[in-house]
C-alpha cells in the first residue's frame, strides 16, 4: 500500500496533493532563519503528518490532533485520502472534521479521482463507524504481517513526527506494554501469541498473589502441624470440662478461671494501664508545646529599646528582624503541623487503649462473679459462658487450619502457573532464531554501518516475568555495549534504520510500503545528511519503497554522497507541497494563522 492523493472538499483552503511511488518531499522554504519555529506549526510541515494520521482513522481527542483543538477553524472541511493498494486498485477513505466518527469508503481502478460529493449509493460503504471502517480497510490492505492486529499499530512506526525519533520501538509513552509489545514481536517474526499467553499467566499469578496476601492477613501461624496440635488439645480439654460441668464438678474450671484472671487479665490490665499513663503524659507535653510556640519577641519593643539606648534602628536592621521573624514563623508553623499530627495519632491511640481497658475490666468482673457465685445454677451458667469462650477459640483455630490449607493450595497453584509461564518464556527465547527476525536485524545493522560506519544491533530480552524489553544499541567490535545511542543524532538514525529495515524486509509482502519521516535531516551533521539521502534514494529505487520526508530547504544536503551537486530538487524528489512564508497561500492550509 502506498499513498496516491490527498484532497479536501474546499480546494481553495487545501489544494489537491499527489504522491509518487518513490521519494516524495514536503518542502518548507524558510528565509527567516531566526524564526524557524513558525514552520513546525503555522506553515504545516509537521501538521501534514498529523493530517495523514487523521485520514488513516486515528481516534481523536483535543489533545492529539489540531483539527479538534481548532474545530471552529476546520469544522467544514472533509478530507479524502486515496491509497494505492495494488496494481490498478485504489481505495479512498473520506472523513470530515465535524462528523469525524462517520467514515465513507470508495474503491476504484483508476487513480486521482474525486469522490467527496458522491451520492450515498455510489459509495462502497457510507458513513460507517470508525471501527467498522478500520476492519474494512484492513481487508482491502490484506497485510500479511498484521495477524490479529490493526493496520494502525504498524502505521505508528511508519509515520514519524519530529518527537517520535527518540525510541525506535515505543511510539507512545502512555501506552501499556500489552498494547504494543505483542504487535512488535509479530512484526519481528515472533509468535506473538506466546507473549499474550504470558500476559494471561501473569494476570492469573497476580490474582492468586492477591488472594494469598488476603489470606496471610488472617493467618498468624503458618505451621499447620502446630495448629492441629492446638486443636486436638483444645477439643480434649473442652470435652473433659463439659463432662465435669455436667456432673457439677466446678473445681478444675474455677481453678482455670482463677489462673486466667491472674495470669492474663490482671497482667493485661497492668500493661494497658502503663500504656495509658505514657500516652496521657505525651499528649500533655504535646499540647503544652503547641500552646507555648508563639513568638514572644516584639519588633515594636525592640525599636523602643534601640531608641532608648541611643542606637539608630535602621531600615536594614528592621528588615533583618522581620526576615528573622518570618523565618521563625515558618519553622514554627511546620513544627506545629507535625506536632498536631502526632497529637491526633496519640489521642487515637489513647482511645484504643481506653476501650481495651474497659473490655478487660468487664471480663475481670465476669470472672470474679464466677468465682464469688454461691448459687450452683448461676455458677453453672457462668462457667458455661467461660467454656463457650474456649469453644470460640476452637472455631477460630479450625478456621485458621482451613485458611492454611487454602494457602497451601494457592501456593501450589501459583507454582504451577509460574512453571507454565517459564516454559513460555523459553519458547520466546528459542524463537529469537526465527528467519524474519534474523533478516530484519541484519538489514538494520547494514543501514547503521552504511550511514555511521558503526556496529549496531536490535535485541529482545524477556524479563523474569516474561515481559520483553527491546533495544537498539551500538556495540564495539568485540560485542560490548556503548552509550552512543543516547545522543539525539545517533538515536534518530537508529529510528530511521529500524523503519527502513522493516520496509525493506516486507517489500515483497502485502504491507504498508510507505513511510513519512518528519524533519528527516534536522539535527544531522552534513556528512550524515548526505549518507541518509543516498540511502533513501537507493531504497526507493531498489526496494520500491515510497518515502515521504518533510524538510526545511536549508536542511537538505546540496550534494549527493558521490559529490554531485543537486541543482534541482525535483530531479531527486517528487515535491508534494512547497510551504513558505509568503502568507496564507504558503501554508498547508490557505488560512490565517490559528
């Protein structure tokens, strides 16, 4: 697929633009070199790429496309993009600004048609939804490498704005890995379904981890044998005490109540009373500290003292004191803020301690009532209540046992999922020998070597979780990494090399055989520009790739790599559009600045 024509329902605002199969140029003639920035927005060099993206059915919001941000300027415009999808086969996509969610499509066997004003019955598809239109366009393109993906994912690599030359692989910093890495793997010849399965396994593992974390909050003893031992002891103890209680034998039960009262309840009351004392003192000190934090120094009194001493209280001295007071106030406010937070926490902690002491006191009263009761029936009932506490403890232990068993089952299930995931990771690692990946890597290295006379590679490495990381790196002759790819110039060339290696590799496939490289020559050194120009000319001629670049006239090299002077740009490029500073007519849109 290549671009053929881009036009609009208002040719006086946006003139018809035509593309050729080879090297195309959107040229910006900038004479005011002190004001180059106006080119990037007002003339339309970069806007051109965004318009193409719009016509290729990009989903929009006001932050990602100028047409929506300035809808009042463009709302009456309807655009049509004619695509060459085969020999003598063309598809036109029509999309308006005002009703941008409804798309019309028309097929034809001749190029450079005008279909915007057709009747509904003359279209192959009329005002359908964006998602339906994408599916239909995907069918027309019949791109073999797309697999289960939208053509727009591949398009993201091929339409490069000036700010998209930082990373060869990830085009949007806000996009989730799952939304772009499987497609990139597929593009590089890997079985992307393996990665999708890894993501599914990771999701299952995380779900189990969430359950495990929840169970662990309920488990204070992870040794099931110990818990079972406690259960056996408690079951036997409860059974024995029930038998004694039924026979009105209270001695052992009263003895245990007495022991529990002394060893547990009284001990806990003493401990929590000590805590209450410490916290209460702390609260008193905090309140005192907050209330006494006001500055007692008076600037007026200081000035009077100076005057009484016969010393001049100059404006500089006043300013110094004022700054000191302001600084002291700032420090005091920050300190008081922290003290108030600490006071609030301490008061909440005191409330918890007070509630616990009340519970312990109630329990102490209940136990004493049991021991002091002389009425057999009443004592029997109270001891039954004591025994009920033991039964509740037994229930809690059994629940703990069940949770430990569940935890073990989940841990084994997690281990099984990790084993499956690790097997899938090994599958991806083995897939690095696939033929497509090998060819693309070879082409990439050739391009970088041709332009920079340096060694560079593409690599893919799965993390421990299986999520792959992609990198394009310069290496030394002995295979060690260098940091040269961190620079803007070299990083840009790595991006260009990746785009061209993909296009060259898929030259004989049904594929998107074009790229738009915005500001291709910007920031490059003269020698690098010449080499890049020579490279893209050769790639257009040898591999039948359509390359569309945008450039300021002064950035285009004035000679080829072989030293031949370039006297006429049209001898090398098909000039799609010339932009200049002459006024409205020199911009992409024949409109006042917006």
